[in-house]
């Protein structure tokens, strides 16, 4: 069976994001008066007329792909699926980090791939990689383009040409096993497309990262993505049953039976490999029946510490919530101020959290009631569950706010990490202090917010949001802050990234992350799978 999405432009099975901002234009909104007032009072950013983002196409470095090479690529995928047009190259300039967005606004000449190639299947991907390896052409795999760590930047390094290989034509749900509850998708299927195809059969994948609207199944696997419902459904790597990967040396299938003792699990060579070892072309995942009902909860805690302790105990329970999200005091205060909410039942200060429970009505009621009791043991108070519903309704829209803040002269970005419960407070303090110190030194003291959004029996993620006034050289300003914060993470024993991946941005810390033996192992696998080193140069591998 095959359920196929229509393909318009070469590979365009869903709307492309705008080249100079997140998402699509219909979702862009100016800042509210309340947000402008807060920027002025808290950060000293004058309430002036917002910068108007230019719609003029950027200036690109000219394509250096020779006619002979273009012809050879076209012989593999067809003439219309090798595109050197500037409009298409512009949509593949890179990802959507603050560094990316600032570069797009700079007016400088942009680095772009020399061509964008749209293969139709695994065999074509393999043939492309084999040719590019032989010709020493750098290759950047490109899915939804949602990377915020430089993961899809068209880096040439020592290669004289670079092409983006798009997975946009690798679409469709190619197999559904309703008995085993597994589904196989082309790597270019986006989150909404996968959910729509599964919903026709009463099923869901349950993977909802903030990039859900645009990111792809292949991208989820290549970056070991973690969705907002990870407490209930697990991380994406937990969902993957098998992978098909095209490499310069051949095609491999990783994963067969539900469990195996036949040596190391080769799925995990490619999960998180970020396109440096091969291009994932097909993913088989575990799926679930659409839940009968969803219960919503919102809780107030007197402090982040008391909320984190409650979450630690909930994380160890089999009946824990599907979604668990705890904001610290600063994030809670900012969100309350921006929402203009006034609730006499909620004490001033403290921290708010939201949660959902999915399943049958009886099961959900039992789990939610048990969680309420545990929350009360940690001085938590149940409040209006409408807050959880409100969070859910807008959970994919936050990246649009960053663009509006940049327009108003405010720098806004996020960082994330994970650590053990016993280290959580120390890591939060270290990262917050590093951000405040770095940005204050350049005259832009920040607001630093933090929340927990993914929990495990042994620890949790910490997700930081930073807002400050932008300097004239905002890229250097943020580079210094990010370096300080990332070093604070690694120095305190936390991971360099929980779900944003490594890309270019975190690569300098990979030796510290995995150690010298781990570094040697990664480099050896890279040499074996990609002898010419053409796959996504400058990313991940230290």
C-alpha cells in the first residue's frame, strides 16, 4: 500500500518556510503592546517602529557546478530535479538559528549550495552519493530545514562544490502493519503529513517537537529528536524499528526484529548521525491507537525546586503524564505578564506547570488523580486546566515570536541540555550565570528563563530562553553568550545538547562530550562509511 502526497515543485510536498524567518508568512504577527512595554521596562528597548524584513531576494554566491557535473547529476535523477535556480538555492541556505536569521538580514552575500537535487528513491540517493564521492562534491542532506545548530549549512570545507540533496520527494507511507503497529515512511514526510496518514487508520506516532509543522521523519531520526509528549511516547529514537540508509559505499538496512542480540544495534550508528554517515531514506516506526481521551492539568508550585522534586517522583511512575512541562519563576512571571492573566486562586510568584494524560477515560482519570495527590505532597496546587489547553493550542507558534523580537531590536534564542536530577539545580545555575555574565559584559543584561519539558527516571532536560537588547553586532554578541553557556553545560557534567543536535554550533565541544576514544570511534566510522568525507562536512564529527 502507498499513501502519497502530491509533489508540486521539485519535491515540494508541503509549504516551504520563508527564506529569512521561521515558518510561513500567514503566521507572522507583530508584537503586542504588552510585549513592547515589557521589552521597554525590562530591557530598555525603545518602543520604536519595527524593522521591516526585506522581501528582496538575497545576493548569493554564484553556482560553480560545471555543466558536465550538472549533466551527470541529471542523468541520475532527471533534468528537472537538478535545480540551480537562485530561488530554490535561497530556500536551502541553511537552517533557522538566530545566527542564520541574522545572516539573512545582514544584506551580505549568502553562501548557498551550487545546486539542489531531488532524488525519488533510495537507489537514486545512493547513486548521487557514489558520484559525489568520486567527484569530491560536498553533500548536505536537507529535510525540513529546521535546524537551529547549523546542521544543514552548505559548508564546502576543502571541496570546490557543494550540493544539497533534498528528501522532499521521498514521501508517502509505504507500509502499514496494523497488527504489529508499525508504519514505514519516506524520509521526506513531515510531522503533519505522517499524523494525517496515520489518522486515517485511527493511529498516531505521538511525536510533536516544536518543529513539528515543518520537520521531517528523516530529520527526526538523523537528530534523535524529542517531542513535547516524550514523557508518554518516548524520544523519536525509541520509536524507530528500522532504517534504510544510502551511503557512498552502498545501501544498508538497520533493524529487523523487535529485539536482537546480534551484535551492536546498528540503528544507533545512524540515529543522531546528522547526515554525516549516510542519508536516511526510509524509517519504520512504532505507532499507537489515537487515545480515547485527553485530560489536562495545570499546577502551581511555590518554587522551581519543589516543582522539580515533584516531577522527579512523577517521572519514576509508570502512569506519569504524557506531557510534563515546568516553568521556572522567571518564565512563569513573563508568561503571566504577556498573557495579562489575573487569577485570584493562584498565589503570587512561584512556578506553573502543565501536563496532559492520554488513554482511556478510566485510565486517564486514575493517572491524573494519582498525580494530583503527588503534586499536593510537594506543596503544589491544582489550578485552571485551561492553561494546559492554551499552551497546547499555541505550542508550535513560539518560533514566530523570535522573528518579531528581532524586528523590534531584541535578541532572542534558546539553548537546551539534560542532566541527572541530583545535578539539575547546579546546571541551571551555572548556565544562567554564564548567560547573564556574558551578555551583561557587552552592555545588554538579559532575561533568562528556564523550563523542564522532558523527564526521565534519572534526570531531565533544561530548556533556556534568553532575551536581551541586540547590539549592532548581534552575531558576535550571541556567539559569546552561547559559547559561555555551552561551556558551562559541559563543565558541570551536562550534555552539550538534549534534542537540538550538534551540527556546526556544538561540534567544538564533541571531544569533551564523548572523550578521546569516542572521538576515534566516530572518526573511524566516518572513514568507513564516507571515504571521501563528502557527507555534511563541518558537522558533528570532531
